[in-house]
C-alpha cells in the first residue's frame, strides 16, 4: 500500500514536470513567432516606405517620363531641362533614352513611361495591339535619302533597280515609299534589303554592299561628310512623320502637366530658333550623338511649335499601314489624336 502510494506520487510529479516543460516550450515558440511577425511587419513597413519614397514626386511638380531615341527631334525636350523650363512649369521631366525602338516600346507597354517620341506607324501598331495611344504633338526629325560615295548615283532619278537597306514595316519603310511616290515611282522601284539596325545599314553603305540609305540624324550628316550623295529627304516633300504620344489614361490623369509640357516645348523652340547654335552645340552633340569632330559644322533647321499633325498625313499613314496588315483601315484621325491644346 505504501509502495503503491509512492508510485502514484512519483507518476503525478512526472506529469507536472512534463506539463511545465511543454508550457515553457509553447511560450518560447509563441514569443519567437511574435518576434518573427514583428520583424516581418517592420521589414514590410520599411519596404513600403521605401517604395513610397521612390515614387514620391518633387513637391508641387508632376513627373512625366518620356521615352526616346537619340535623334535630332529630341533637342527641344532636352533644352526644356537645360533652360530650367521644367521648373517654371512645375514639371519633373525625366527623359529616358533607349538604343532601340524595341526596348523603348517594351518599357512603354509595361507602364514604365508616361509617353514616347514615336511616329505615325508606331501609333498605328500600338492601337492595333489595343493600347489606346494618342498623338499629341509633332516633332521635327528628318530622314535623308543618300547614295553611296562611289555608287555612280547623282540624283533620285538614278535609283530604279538600286539596292537600299531598310527596316520592314516601319517609319523608314513608309517614308521611302512616300519619297518614291512623290517621284513617280512604285514601292518596288528599288531593291529593299531588310537590315533592322541603322548602324549596320551605315556600314553596308560605306562598304559598297548597298547603293542607298534612308537615314536619320546623326547618321545622315556623318555619311554625307564622308562623301555620300544627298538625294532628298522626308522634310523636302513636306513629310514630318515623327510625333509625341501619350496613352489616353495618362492624358486624363496628367492633362495639365502635359499641356504645360508643350508650353515649355514651345519656349524651348523659340530659344533654339533665335539663338546661335554655338551657345548650346555641346548639348546637341551629346543629345543627338554627333561625333565631336563635327563641332562647328552642325546646322540646326528652325523647329516648329508643337501642334497636332495634319489630318491628311495621319490618314495617309493609316492607309499604308493597313495595307501592310499593321492596323485596321477603320482607324480615324479622331481615334489617333488628342487635342491637349484646347481641352
């Protein structure tokens, strides 16, 4: 009896000890979990604060992120910042330069940009992909038709049957067809060789592998300086196919800022048109990509103030693009443009 009582007391003591250990373990785990949750919450709070801080616009300013390529038509946009006009119009103007249109478009479609410097054909393609992008302004880039130095070509009348490197179903392709049409030639009057990258086209021209090139700045000036022959340009026939554009949703959200952008643009244009290039030539060289050795020999044609492009020009581009299967022929001028100047 006494022995049994001792066994019972021993068993009860073991149960109490085990219960205490379990309670201690549970308390430890609970405290550990609580600390982990608090650490995680603090981390998330810090991450959120960091994200908020990175997306915060400068006080009183609206951020506009514009994607562009290094080219002649970006000069007024760069001068907006150089002349402190962005500050005047309460803008945080962020100019993102890309080395390829493909990378620019990828960033644009991903929502990393508010707007782009593009062209009629690009906007048609955006619309065809159900991305409601609207033309809001004109730009003054040119595309120059040149013949190789030793090609024997001296005028545009000499080009039937000659070879030219272009990118297919693009602004360059469209511009070439317009130049040919203005000179009473069909699209197949020249032999089109598809070479996507402009630097590769320049090398083919230099190495006499092709006869002709249709080039933007700075490439046109570079090859002309090397002895290529000038045959004409888009601007010569009144064609200015490059434009600025924004998605409709951005136009609604940042309407006032975009209006101010074009006010600043027009002030920058006024400065450029009345000021000797020597005052800002270094900026032009860096912006467009001219070689340093061209300093002192760069000419700037007068820029136009920003406005919507002519209806007939946009409709001509839609007609061409639709025949190439790039967009619907039903696209209208009103669907492709947005009048930020009066709205």
